[in-house]
């Protein structure tokens, strides 16, 4: 099966290339598939004629998006819509990743797929618009909302904490934002499972939540990273919990980023591991997925 993957060097895209290595993969980066130019994306998909498209690319600079609204919407909303139109023309499905930032975080419990999106900032609004573009396109699709993505490459919380914990004597981390850290490798493995079930004829299109199980705060995630560094005999800074109000950012973050994955487990029989188990799996992997 021929699969076109966007976002070539991104965290999820790199893990997808490993998880789906048995297939014919066309992995495209910005030079060949620039989401900032949506008008050109359809012709690439129509030329390649894949069996499936996976969009693992996005504008993810949450704070910068507040000053680059037009670019964020072009990449996160118009581009997925253009991809979906091409997929509809070829009668092939599209798998697209979205985010917990489509919600405002005010709900007391974990968000379900049927909850109404209420994004707090430009980034979340652009991702919500991208979801809607897929829904109205008519193409068969999976929208997979995930959260707090990390891996052993790129820019992410895990790598930043590993560095800062060993550079500083004291480190303050937000403790009132709750969610599920989700390893890009877990996302890729689950996506491979979904594709296999689709090939077997057991599938349900639509929007699903795809995050690791369990919950913690950013402070809890940082503490887990520090614990594993100390187990290796490495120096670690003292961690201090702080409220979000003590760490102001241009874009507001949802305090509750918990996403309920029950529907995915029920419809597809696919679920991700507990976030601490996934963290251990990530840290046990060699940093070998380099391009």
C-alpha cells in the first residue's frame, strides 16, 4: 500500500516512517509539500495517487500564532481542506492529527469527542477550523486529537526538561494544567493499528481522541523525567510547582487537557499505554531515527 505522509521530519511523521516501514511510503517535507501554499497540495496528491494520506504536519507555534493568525489558519485549516478535497477526488481516506487546544479546558472531566470546541487562542481555533474543513469535504477521514506530544527528536517538553534539569539548580514548572503526555511513538503505533483494521474492513470514520492513558500536570511530567535522570546517576535541579498565573504566555493554555479515549477503544479496539509506561518506552529507544 502506498501511503503519503506529510511533515517529513516532525515528531509524529518520523515515528510513522518507522511504524509503517512495511508499506510504500512517500514522506514529504516543506520543500515538496508546503502547507503554506494550499493551492499546490492537491496536484501533488493527485500526481502521487496514494492509497492513503496521513497529515502529520501543522503550524504548532502556539504563542507565535497570536501574531501570525493568517499563516496559522493557512497551514492548519486551508491546507487540510485542500488535502481532503484531493482525497475525495481520488476516493481515498485521510488521517489527520488535531489537538486538545480545540477546547478551553474549563470542563471538570475529560473531554469527549461530542464536546463543542471552544479554543482559547489562534492555534486552537485554526486546528478546529481544519477539523471542520475535513468534515465538510466529503472524504473519508480520521481526525485524531492528541495532547502533549514528545519524542527523542525535535523540540518538545521531554528534551527541554532533560537539558534544563541538568543545567540548573532550581526549576519552576506549571502544576495546574492537567493532561496526558503522549509519546509520538505511541501515536504512530496506534495509527498503524488503525490502518491495519481499515485494511481488514473493520473501521469507523470520524473524530477520535488518541492520547496515552492516565493524567498528570506539567510539573508531574517534569518530576517523572527527573526521577529517571536520577536513576541514571545524573544531577537534577530542584523542581518547584507554580500556577499558570506565575508563567504568563501570549496564548492562554487550557487548564484541563484530558481527552477521553473510550470511543476509540470501543469502535476500533485501539488504546494507548499509560503515559509513564510510554515514557519509559521512549527513553529506552536509541536516538536513531535521524534523517
